[in-house]
């Protein structure tokens, strides 16, 4: 067992601790299915809790026993590198037993329905289930059938809540602020395949809830109709969208979700929507660059930009992902662990 002591809440948040309701009222949800439905203070609560795990993850020994004896199942029905590994590492660092179920080698391949798979996982008495699925809404379907908390690790074009949380935490850490005030009026550009992207959707919900000035940029065919209703400003001209931007978040083309031809050619897409050093120069001089991965270097982002030592936050995003997932797992199992105030 490690002697690591979980650090207290960050100073600024501790000072404002009363703005978080006590106990389970701070996060009254049974699972984490999306950013939609979360209040701004609940998002900030998750970020502050995640911040406490960042330090542990930088220690030589990265393990506590908070979730000892609990079983977490990662059920991934769609490919993943970052999210799957990150949830696995998060669960193990919290002391839980973590089991990964890959759809490619499961009975899903033999025709088992999603509901039957859910009932099977439930019968194994998991304490939390993390699900990625190619269909929007599949995670909620499973959540409604099981007794334990469910965490959405990305469902179709719908939501990827832990990605948005890790992105917000990365922004907060790299721009060196705590609490939520630094998000207010922050100029963020999200550029790429907005239509098919669950990352875009969750980030729009989270960043607008926190008061950021969010611009979305995409070719007309990849911009959802009525996107303005999500309190963002749409652009088709990337150069214009970049003017004064403080955060530039690039997205890949989600070819696996496209039916038909959405762009004339990758070369033309790169010309109009790729982030090159010259284009980044249109943004704020200190603008930071983000990408959820996996990246298509030379299409939506040039390697020279992706690998910028100070301004590219791409590896920092991965690091924050583990902390955010530890926070989500720890918070959502408080009720099952009988923590005071979380009955
Ligand atoms: N960002 C993200 O969800 O990456 P993976 O598909 O590798 O999990």
C-alpha cells in the first residue's frame, strides 16, 4: 500500500468549497452518460476532484486502495487506444479489479443482443461499467438495464463526456487558472468534422456551460444544421474563425461514420481546414493547440504544429485523461462504498 496522501482540493476551490453542495448533492448523478444535464458547478466539481489525482499520477508509485475489492468492467464495442487504456489505468491506480471486454472476441459476434450483454455484465455484479459503442444512445440503453453506475466512453455521434472533461482540465492547467472564471469569454475554436463528432458535441456542451466563446468551423457538409442553437458561432472560413482564438481544438474526419462523400479530397480539405504554422499565426500569439486523437498528421494538423513543444497540449490531454477518469470512477462509486453523505 502506498503512503501517498490524496491532496486536498485546490486552494481556490477549497476557498469556494461552499459553492459545491455537500456530499452527493455535489454530483447527484448515478452515472456519467454525457455532459448534457450537468450543471456548471458539477463540471467544476469533477475538474477539481480530477486535479487531486494529477499529483498521484506523477509519483513513482501510482496506486491507492480507494476502490479495493470493487470490479470495473470496460466494455468496448468500438476500437479505442486512449480511452480504454486510460480507464484501465485509472481503475487499477484506484485499487479496483479491472476487466476489459472487447466486442471483437465476445459473444456479440455470435449475435447476442446488447440488452443480453448488459444483463450478463449486471449478473457478474460489476461495481461500475464503462462502455464505448458505435451507436448513439447504446450506453443509455445499457445504463437503464444495470444496477451499477455506467460511464460513457463514447457513443456514436452523441457524447464523449470524459474527453470533454479532460479537455477542460487541460485548458485550465495549461492556462494556469483554477475554478471556472478563466473559461468565461475564452475564445475556443473547434475545427473539423463537427457533424459526426461526439467530442465536438461534448466539448460544446461543457465549454458553453462554463461561459467560453465557442466557434465551430467545418465545411458546409460537415456542419450540423441549427448548430447555433448550441450557443456557438459557426464558420466555414477557418482563417476567420482563428482570429484571436486562444484555444484551437482540431478534429479528425470521422470516416467510419460517413456515408458518402463529404469532402472533395483530403488534399483540398487540408488546404482549407488543416492547421499549419502559417494558419496558427492568425490565432492569438499564445494560442494553444489541442487534438483528442487519433490524429491524421498532414490532413487536419501538420506535424510541426502537433509537435510544438509548449503550445501543443496533445500529450497533456492524454495525461489529464487518466486523472479525470479516476475522479469519475471514485465519485460514482462513493455510494456503493458507503461514503458519508453519499448514501
Ligand atoms: N480520444 C479518443 O477517444 O481516443 P480513442 O478513440 O483512442 O479512445
